[in-house]
C-alpha cells in the first residue's frame, strides 16, 4: 500500500476506534462492540507499525517501541554506525505543512 493509502486506512480505523470508544462509554455491556473495538485496535497497531517501517513514526508509541524482529525508530536513529544517526522525526514533514492530510 502506498503512503497516502496507508494514511487513509489509518484515519478510517482511528475514526472507527474513537466512535466505538464513545459508544462503549454509554453501552459498556455490549460485547459485540467491545469485540469490534479489540479488532480495530489490533488493526490500527499493525497499520501504524507498517507505516513506521516504510516511512516514519506517526506517534511516540511507534517511535520508541521495539519489536523483536527489528529495532525501534529511536534505536535506529541513535545507531550512528549502522543507521543514519538522524532522529526519525526529521524525515517526515512538519504537521503544519499538511503532507499527512489526505482528501477522501
């Protein structure tokens, strides 16, 4: 999936999670909604990890969390021998430049 498509998918899943969270605030005993929330939370985490691996981290959670199969973005940035030695936030555009904004 390309960068814009992945961002669009992350936005959609994030919106679903927010909506489910609000619903569960008023309907805490709805098992189907709770299961959907768990499903979309897992999907969002996977999408965020994919985006971080391909491009750059979108949140601090992506930046500092290491996975068993690869070092975290923070570890890669600090590894001047094997990495570029540049902290990864500098690789993406600044939020105010609007690069992450995708029209639907």
